[in-house]
C-alpha cells in the first residue's frame, strides 16, 4: 500500500496512503483483502479444529472465507488490466492463486505442524502413512490446475518464445518454471519413493526415510519461496506482450 501511495504526487506519504485507499481501485481492493483477513482471523477463533464435521456451518464459513482471500489479489493482477476477456483472465488467475495457496500452505502445515508434532516412531509411521498419500493427491490436483491456468496466463501475457527469452517478465517467468520443475521432481520423489519406504519401515526403529522426508519438504519450501519472489518481480514488470508490441511500434511505455 505504501509503495502504491508513493507513486502519487503531492502531500505527505500518510495523506497519499489515505487517497490511495479512498480514491483508487487498488485501495478498495486492498480494504477488501484486509477485511477478509480480519474475518478469517475471527473465524479461526470459532472453527472446530478437532472435529470439523461436527459444526458444519462454522466450517463452511471458514472454507468460504479462505476461498475468497485470493480474489482481491487476482482482481489487481495483470489479468484485470486486459480489455478483452478480462473476466475469464481474472477467473483463471484466481484459480491459479488459490491452487498455489492450498499447495504451499499445505506444505507449511505438513512440515511446521504435522511432522514436528509427531514425537514417537509409531505415531510418525501411522499418521504419515495416512496423511502423505492424501496430501499428494491434493497436490497433484493443485499442480494440474496450476499447469492449465499458467499456460493460459503465458498465452495472455507472453505469447511467444521471444517474449519468454527477451523480456524481463519472460525471464522471471522462465526462472519460475525452472524452479517449479525442480519442486515437482522433489514432490514426485516424496510420493513414489519416500512415502512407500516409510510405509515399509519397522515402526520400532528410527527410519532414515523420515529424516529424508523432512529435508525434502524443507527443500520444497525454500524453492517455493524463491518461486514467490519471481512472481513478486513479475507483478512489478510490464507483461512481455506489451514490451514486444511497444518495441515494434517504436514506443516506450513506463509501467508502475
């Protein structure tokens, strides 16, 4: 919000922040994001964590709020700046952001909560044997949605190999794709090798594969954080299609 406000002319930074919130589309969507976060925080207080099915209305409210959180972000993305097909582009961007959130958030919970909470070898073997296949199935669905929506976004914002290679936006996207490919290989290793080895290990011993699972999840978290940095850079850059079009027409477009 402060960066957006700094692009305005006149007045102090505080007054420009106020103008941004009250007089711009970005500011109204920012307020929507903050409002959803506050409502989500309230919902956290009342969600039935131990038995979500027991209080279905409250659980449903929490799920709806969680699903709505990425919407203001997508409505401020490059997709929202398109003149033709704007609603479709926003919808695809929303699905892309939601899928990434579910997958990456699941990784954080898997490592930060589940793995660290399991103290005994028997509990680790039993719980992970149940949780990892389910998480992998969810992750595969998210990856499929990310691939489809990402391909559509590439066609909208880049559209050619020249745009991918010769523009800063395309180069950031290429770095994101390379990192995502490495993450996918690690995830495949978790699903096809480590999960099976954990299921076959004697629960009374300390399996070396449990430690390897922890390292693999940490690697996924680090690489995904780098992916988010690449995405953050892309949001501040002019889309590759516009850069190439401006170069062909001999015009220079300043993008903030």
